[in-house]
């Protein structure tokens, strides 16, 4: 599930000309090394929660900046939705703890 969402985000950003290569997406959107996406695509490994959280944050930041420009509001909404999907993955993986203890 995590891997599919990251691959879908890369495909979306690539289709919009925002991230043109896996290397660029790995470094600029996931905060990882250039070969990170290649490794994910070629192996059964899943993206780290850290990479997903960074992606969520960067997508939301981009959405907020683009949302201020009327002609990019639709793109901003799509990026915010993708950020939300990443955020859901991070939240689902979070460990709950009792603050009252």
C-alpha cells in the first residue's frame, strides 16, 4: 500500500512536469538519496515512514504555495489530497500512548 501511493505520487508529479526523474523525486520530494525510488521499484521493500512524512510535508507546502495562484488552485488541491494520503499512512503507523500514565 505505501509503495503504491509513493509510486502514484511520482507518476502524478511526473505527468505535471514537476518531478521529471526518479532521482529528482527521491531527493526533492522524499528527502532520500538519488537511488531510493529505483530501489523501491526493483525490490519488495516499502518506503520508510520518514520518507512518506517528508513527502506529505513537501506536498502540502507546495499545495499551499500554489493555492495562492488562481490558475494553479486545481493542482494545489490535488497535491493537498496526495499529502493527505501520505499523512494517513503515517498516522496509521503511529503508536498510540497514554498521556495520563
